[in-house]
């Protein structure tokens, strides 16, 4: 049994967010972190590793500096890391990203007892589309918004968090789960873990490695193969301060009705 965890390196938006004049994020001036939901997914994988002794592989698609994040994940406890990186993959939208990640997961091999874990959502792109798309491309059953995982034999029982309650789902492995922060509290790095991380294997999958997979079609990957294109991004203008009306007397109510009528709300 192995667990493959898809992890994205994202800019840290908890502090000051630097924005370029054209409205795009100034990533170079911001620190990069492990996407929070993906850290949760890694912790879930490591808990299963603690229980079963399975192998845990962290996979990321990104530019070469994303390798540092893979070392951090190995320091947490992942057994190895895969950096999916190539000029041909740059500028991919969620559809193309999922194609490439699915090809990388296939290259690692998905067997009967295996689980693919993703975060629910990345804090920069924020679409929550990549996990479900990877599952579709790999033809795997998927469970999203997972807040509890119990593995037994060839099934996984998951608790899904919904807006108005929970849903319990049992799914056959191999499967893909997308994890939410309620699932666990990710562990801290230990000095020993950091030391051991530098002895663990890291592979780089580039275009050459994956090009024989039918998913790696130049017309469906990278900027040119992406069906969605960001043609403009901007910061919305600040809202002007609201009008405060005090009192609940007739005069105030007439004033409120006058304002609403002047704006055609009533
Ligand atoms: C140079 C550049 C150009 C871009 N151009 C476009 C564009 O033209 N159109 C467009 O729509 N988008 C574009 N993007 C954004 C890109 O599509 C998204 O970053 C990517 O598809 C992931 O989508 P998301 O952030 O919404 O992830 P989500 O779907 O929110 O992520 C869900 C989960 O999927 C996994 N995951 C997501 N991304 C990765 C990854 N890279 N590696 C490993 N796991 C991952 C993680 O487990 C994550 O928690 C561009 C990005 C860059 C850097």
C-alpha cells in the first residue's frame, strides 16, 4: 500500500500581500509555504503510515524551488518526493495541471490498496478543481471535503463535511480523497526528521519522463493547451463608507425610505 499526496507550494497570504501594478500577485516578494489543506493531507497520510507502515510519496508540480518544500514534507515523514517540472508545463490552468499531475501519479503506479490525497483547495488559485479532476482522469472514485479517514482492508470510510451536517461514505481503494483542515493538526518537524530528509530520494519528472502518457498531449498542457486564460486580474475598488442613520423615529424612517427610493431599491 502507498499513499500519494499532491501538494502545492503557495505564497504565504497570512502576512502582507504584495500586488503588482497589473493586479497579479508579486510572488517573488512573498514567502512560499505548503498549501495548508495539503499539509493536512500529508498529516493524514503519515497517520496511516504510523498505523500500517505504508509508503508516503509527496508530489508537486511547480518550478525548481518547489523542491525545498518537498524536503520539508520529507522532514515531516514522507518517504520520497516527486517534483513535476518542465517548461512545457508552465502556465497550465486547472485542467492542464490535473492532466499533468494525473500522468505523474500514473507514472508512480496506482495499485489496489493505494490512496491519492489532495487538499480541498489551494489558497492562491482557490478553485478546488484539481483534486476532483485528477480523480476523473485516473478513473478513480473520489470523496471530497474529507474530515475523517478510517482505512480497513480495501475500503476507506470517510466523513465528509457538508454545509448542514456530515455524510459518511465508504469507498473502495484505489481512491482519491480531498482533505479539509478539520481532519487533523499537522505535526511539527523534528530535528531528526530534518536531518533524515536530506537522505531521502527525490525524483524530477519533466516532459521527457511523462511524454509517452496520452494525458501529456501538447494541445492540452501548458499555457497553450489550457482552455481557461486569465486575461485580466484586478483589485476591486474600495467601497465607500456607508451612511449611518440613528434613531427609530418617524423622521429617521422617512429618511431611510427616501434613500432607498432614490436608489430604486423600493
Ligand atoms: C505562470 C502561471 C500561469 C497560470 N495561468 C493560468 C491560466 O491562464 N488560467 C488559469 O485558469 N490558471 C492559471 N494559473 C493558475 C493555475 O491554473 C493553478 O495554480 C493550478 O491549476 C492549481 O489550481 P488551484 O490553485 O485552483 O488549485 P485547487 O484546485 O484549489 O487545488 C486543490 C488541490 O489540488 C492539488 N494541487 C493543485 N495544484 C497543484 C500542484 N501544482 N502540484 C501539486 N498538487 C496540486 C493540491 O492538493 C491542492 O490542495 C497559472 C499559474 C501560473 C503559476
